[in-house]
C-alpha cells in the first residue's frame, strides 16, 4: 500500500489486468515484473491467480494469517479466524456461500494457502458492462474481499 494512500495497490493491479491483456499475461507469470511495468515494487513472493468462467480462486493461510496488507489493504478479522482458515480448505463452496458467493458446481474452486514465502492476489472476473470504463471507475468495483476470492468484484449496477 502506498504510504500516502489508504487504497491498496491490489486494486491498481486488478484493473490493469482487466484492461491490458499483455500486462495480465506477465502478471500471471511474474507479479514482480508486472508490478514494475506500472510503477509498483512488488516482492518476489507475490503470486497472482485469475478467476475465470471455469475456475474460482480463494486465499487462506492455514497456519497463521500471512496476508499481503500492502496489496490487499487491512486484513479482515475473519481471515485470521480458526474457522475460516480450516473450513475454507475442506468446504470452500460452503464458506463462499456464507459470504454470498454462490459458485456453480461446474466451476472448480482452487484454494491457495499463503505462507511467509508465497502470498496471493486473486484477479476477480471483470464485471460485464464495464467496457470503456476508466481505471478510476473500475477500481471502485474491486474490493479487498474480491482480491481474497471470497466475493466477486462489485456489479456496475450497484
């Protein structure tokens, strides 16, 4: 997170991935290199994963509460809870549904376990109807929870 801003840098990463296919390609291979392209210094242990029509990603830290605060913003209390950490691994669809995120049975769910050496950011699916939007308007649709994967990006109609 920029020290002068309270906005997580992850929002900027997501909207660049939504609007620039070449950036997204690099981001999914090497987040540090992609960060450099947009003026962000990202550590080598950041991994970006993308939600698609066939895969939904969610992040958890089963051992503690490893969390990239500078990218995702302030860590939510539930992220550190024993219940979230354990249940997300064993019953991710049920946990996601408790957040209001219903994932179809034909979509696979990948649970990524953060560690001190690997931290993740989920690139949520871009909401339909946002073609031609500015980066600033798109950032308003990206939430901390969508970058963790427990929710989707906000709908442009809300």
